[in-house]
């Protein structure tokens, strides 16, 4: 992993990167769904104020990645993970997911869930490598694009 990588909690000065980085990958592979727009436009209200967490990846002090842990009814969802395309291949996504797993363990959570799309093969490979396993996907999901659900037991 990149030696110059630091993962830090949400700070207001980084908030616009949350939207910019996520919008970039969503537009590249899919489109921004209404749920995405709501969460990306107001992460403080939609994630932080309801008990969730957002982390930023800094590479040489530059914001290059982001991930969130959104509090759902009885679990945390790893979501809104993005790495600036200019910095992909430096294991920044790997660092972000590992940080979330470690964070969840420190908090005493029993698991972390995520939703993704099978076409995002690099992401799915990363999740499996770090211990996530595929579990049944419910019919009603807040992402139209989700066609795989994964879980890691902490």
C-alpha cells in the first residue's frame, strides 16, 4: 500500500470531494440515482447525523478517495466508496475497506454489509479478498443498480 496514504474522518473542508469522487464513478459506470443524489448532496444529514461515518483517503495530503459507513436499521452499510481515477492502482480502495473493517471491529459491530454490481469486477475481487462473502439480495434495495449483496462478519 502507498506509504503516503492517510485515512481521516470526515471534515467539512473535504465535503465537496464526497460528491465529486462518487459522481465521477457513478457517471462512468451507471448514472446518479435519486438515492445517490440525496446522500451525496447532504452527507452530513444523510450519513453523519444518523450515526454513520465518512472517511477520506489522503495521498500526499491530497484527497484521493472516500468511503462511508451508513447506519441502516440493524447494520452498517459500506457505501459511497470512490478513488480518484488518477490514483487507482495504489491500493487506496484496499486501504479504505481495511480501515472500515478495523473501525467496525473496534466499535464491536457484528458485521458490515455492502451492495454492488457484478460488472464492477475489481471492486468485487477486493471485497472477496478482504473477507466479504456473497449473501442473498433482498427484492427491495435502495439502489436500482445493485445485483449483489455481500457481508463480512466481524
